[in-house]
């Protein structure tokens, strides 16, 4: 395979935004093009990750519309959808195009505009990624499944309600320093534990918000990177893993492990030729607080049942051996589903380049990992980046 590099990124603020879906995507894409110094180059492809633009915004044919708006016609345009992991899947397609030699410069955009519909309508749209036969017909929701997982984890490993609250407390503390985060206010263990119950034992503060937003990155071949003189400010993509699991949670082998994460992360590590101990900073898909704990164990950052020990002892903070979700994660940064995976990669890229937000920069990281979940743990992408 040809080496592939991230050479520029752009991102909008995440939150309840007035801008349209197209305007958000355009803003992030232009930011990435300017950052990568590629405005004068011919783009071969634009790959757009978006979960439900037709239903949330009434907009289809998204990749073609963006190619037109951005003035990069006649590049090929493709939209990718794998649920909330659509952004990372779009990135995987972009990576494949460069690594195979089919493209030298590819723009990857992740975008979702979720707040134009009522919250109940948004929940119904999102619930369609779950199993109707086994889950939604009985009133199942993503939060209910996460609560089921949390209860089982508490039973198996002795996790307490206040210990679980440390996860969103950390997320909000980091998010308060991230100027693009949906939530920029700190919280406390007491407030998290005693907030409104969504699905016991999970409270409101255990759940990521419904958000609008977009993120974009530019991928390029080594030849283009060298011609632009961007090798020292780029990040090489050294590993990608992508795996699925059975659609319904009840058909899986475990409630306290997402096997698709295990498979995807192992594939990414095998491609990169490294192991979990090499990771300096990571962005993990914490749509619900319990998932950050399980993700750490499935990836191998923590032993089974021991992730809480790392969190409790501050080992996943900015100064710890591995910084987890330094920009606030989905919980505080926000979760516009199709944009999340690209936002994670953008944040990891800025960390490796030394351009993360003030007070959120990890000290000279070499390796960064991102982990993006589609559905409820059934379509997962793991990506590993390295500073050249």
C-alpha cells in the first residue's frame, strides 16, 4: 500500500446551530482545504460521512451537492453510511483510495444536522439502526441498551454509581477548555449521579447530546505531501480496522464487551505493527459513559474489569500514560452522528501536530487512536495515526 497522510483539517462548533447542513459541511471543508494548502490542487474524490441527512434535513445527493458548492467538480463524490460511525467509514474509504493509488488528494467530510427536528423525532430516526424484531418493537432505545450494559458491568465488576460519574466529570472538564465543544461547563460527581434518570442506572449526564456540526480532513499521497512541504506537519495513517457484530445485543456473546471493537482494534494494531501500550492519546466513542470504560478494556488500554482503576487514579487525564478523550469526547464535545468520526480524527491529528486547544495538548504524543461506534456496538472503526 502507498503511505497515506492527513495534511489538513477543519471543524465547526458542535451544538444546536442555526446554519444549514450544507453550510456546516462547507465551513468544515473549506477550513480543511485552507489548512492543507490545497486550494489550487485538483481533488480526485470527496467522501462524505452522514447517517441520516435525508430524514434530519430533507437533503439527499449530499456528496454531489458539496462538490458543486466547494468548486471541486469534476471530482468523484460518494456518501458513506454506517450509522454513527459513518465519519470514520468515510475516512476509511478515503484512505483506501489513496493507499491503492486511485487518488492523490481526497477530501473527507463528516456532517449531521440533528436539531432541526424535535428530540423525540430524532430519537425515532436514530432508533432505526437497532433491531426492530428484538429491541425497538419492545420499547428498546440506545439508552436502554447502554443501561443494560452498565447494570451488568456493575454486577460483574463492582462499579458504583459515583465511580461511573467520574467519566462525564472528566469529559465536561476537558470540554470546558474546548472552544468548539457543545458543552463547555464543568460538572461534579454529585450532579451527575443525582441528575434525571434516563434509563437506570444512567442519568442525563451519562448520555451524549443531540448535536449539529461538521468536521473535515484532507488526505494525500506521500508525493503530494512532499511537493507541498507538509511532511513535518502531517500525520501518517498507519492502521485501520473495521468490524461488525450481531445486530441485536441479545445475540452477542457478552454484555460487557463489544466484540467488534476487539476485532477492529486488533486489525488496526496488526496493520500498524504496534500494541495498545504505544498509544499516547485516544478519542473513544463515549455516547454513554459506560462505553468509555468498556472501550478501554476492549482496545487493551486496560485489563478486563480494571478500566475504572485508571480513571479513578487520573491515569487517563492529560498528564497520564494515555490521555482518553482530551477534547471532551462525545459527551461534552457533542455527537452529530456522521461528523463524530471525522471530528475524532481531526482532534487526534491536531494532537500529533501540537495544535490542540490550549490546556488540552498532550505532551509530544507520537501515536493517536480513534474509535467510532456505529449502531449500538455493531459497526466499529478504529484508526491509528502517527507523527512522521
